[in-house]
C-alpha cells in the first residue's frame, strides 16, 4: 500500500479548493444512511466496490476553518458496504455497516515512509493506514435522538467529534443547553484544532440562530400590540 506522489503534485493538491456536495444516488423509497470520509492534508477518492463509481473529495473555497481537511459525504443503501479509498497509487479497503438515517465518520490517515530522487524529481512514498471507523449518529437531529449526538461529541475519535460539531451547525434549531456547553468546551479545550475550530463555528451559528428567533418573536409581539 505504498503511494508515490511527486512533490510538486502534492503541493498542488494541498492548495486546490472546490465546493463540497452530497453524493446521493439512492432512490427515495430505499432505506439509506450516510458515510463521511475525511483526511487531513491529502486529497483522496473512494468508491463502493458494488457500483465502482469513484468519488473525489475536496474542500470548500476560502474555508479558513477546514483549510487542510479534505472530505466528502455520500448516501448509501442501509446495510453492509465495502469501500475502497485511493490516494495516488495506493489504496485501502474498509467494510462498514451503514445504518438507516445515520451518518458514519470514516477517517483516513497517511504515514510517510521515505523519499527517493529520480532524476530531478523528489518522490515521497506514503502508506494509507487502516481506516478509522467512528461512531454513527443521526443525520436529522431532533429531541428524541439528541443523546446520540451528545455521545458523538464526547467520543474519543476526533473525527466523530468534528463531524458531530458540523452537524449541529447544519441543524442549529435543536441545540439545547447541554449541546451549547459541549460546543463551548470543545471550542476551548479540544486538543485537535480542527475540532475546536468547527465547534466554535457551530457555536456561533447556534447563537446567531437563537438571536434571530428571539428578534423575530419580539418583532411579532410588538406588531400584535
């Protein structure tokens, strides 16, 4: 599982930006869940061994919080799946159970092996480490399943904490005081900068959402008077 990457190509990948979109080809009437692959500093692609459609990861343009993180979310039919991750010429397989209505974080880590010089080109060799399978939690947050989100925010896997913080920013209306306290704690004390920054981002979204709701309610109250 060695990856030969030209140094100039690596620099290009680390500076490329693109808009991230959800890949969802699952028919509406079929039970489905989601996977979210992520990798710090290395662009990658992946595919489900059943259909072979290769999906490329990327980063949103001008995103200072996730500037080193490549990621991509994909819907998948609920059940067992075998995914193949590719970076350069290397690959790594991972088998997971995709649960209906849940999102599963899948972390990609790369280890530097050595460098070699061929002519005037420096080639760095890397290895894709075993994929980190995080903790699934609901895509659609509501009062009935918020305890699963709390568990994800407290999980030992940093990718699970990161993705849980992301999902709160996407669903700010269901954040209670416990969620706000956890986001505050992560933003101030999490050892992984990406988690701390994402928690701070979502905390601002939640606070802005609450402020807007209060403003709208006050406006409606005075209009009634």
